C-alpha cells in the first residue's frame, strides 16, 4: 500500500510531505528558535531586563494568569482584546462585503467609490490613532475605528473581485428567465463571489488583529496591547513578550478557524 500524503504539505520541488513529517519539521523549527533564544539570553550579550530567557517569560505568563497586572489577570486582557477585535471586524465585514458586491455589480457606484477608496486604503491603520483619540477619547469607539480600518479594505476588495469574476453567461441566463436584479444578486452574484469573499475574510481578520495593538495604544483599561504598554512603562520586558505571545496565539487560532471554514466551503461546493 502506498503511503498517503496530504496535498497541503509540500516539500522542495513540490514533493509531498506526510502529516508526521510536517509536524516533525514544525516542532524542529520551534525547538531551534527557542534554543537560539535561550543561548542568546544566557550569553550575556544583552542584559536580562532587555532579553529574558524563555523560562523567565513562561514564569511571567503563569504568574499573570493568577495575579492581576495593570488591573486584570491575563485571561481578562485576552478576552477584552478578542471582544474588541470581533466588534470592529464584524462592522468591517458587515459594511465592506455588501459595498464590494454592489461596486462589482453597479458600474456607476464603482466609478464613484473606487477613487476615494483607493486613496484611503493606503493610509496605515496606526495613522488613524491620533484622529480616533480626538474623536472618541477613551471610549470604545477609538479602538473599533482602528480595527475597522485595518479590516475594511480586504473585505471590499475580495467581494468586488468575486463579483467581477462571476461569468456573464450566468447573469444573462438568469435575466432570460426573468429574474430581477435582487434575485440575480441573491442567487447568482453572491454564490459566485463566495470563494473570493471567504479568502478575503482571512486576510481582513489578520490585518484587523494586527491593528489591535495600535488600537489599544489609545487609552483603554484592558487588553493585550494595553498589557504590553504597561509592561514597557514598568521596564518589564517579560510582560511585553508575554503580551506578544498572547497576540500571536490568538491570531493563529483565528486564522485556523477561518481556514477550517474555507476548507468546509471548498469541500461542499467542490472548489479546488
């Protein structure tokens, strides 16, 4: 019996890796990273207060789970960040995807919106921090605006591209059968654009989560970004790195969840 390979795990020149080989290499990569980190920390090239060892950071993480820092334990900071992200991302998805579909469907709307959209989308989310602080002060609106800005453009672009890629013959067939514009959008345009939209959701979620730290530079009372800023203020590098680890782990979990949704959609609809 031939050995079964997962086509998602590709090695050099496109050769397949088994799932076991993939995870072996992944673990080896992490092991090498932590070995280098430990070696540099133990070498004394940098003082311990600037580069703590992995064990020191681990002890800090364990302590933060039980002892409040900056007013909250670690899990409460994580939940505050996740809640803030989900609200901002949901607003971006709820506005960006319909706008992108409409721009792809109505040429006049495309001509009106695209120049302004192209100008604004190149402004980095962090550039909005001062304006968000002036508009919303210490309220939740400021962080939501930053996360929205980071997530919005990929939602619009993916929906727009998906709508433009729908084959004209399907639209013409629906029109021939007497379908209204609303029916064509519901039964032809949206299903045809879904693969592009789902792929865009992963990109928008990643950018929105990356914008989270910038959003939490605005005065907030909890969050992983707030935890890191407070750690910096206290010259506590291990707390800063602990916050970075939390951001990386949650961001990875979000991406894994969206990849699972994408795979489920592809299996159901026969996408490659």
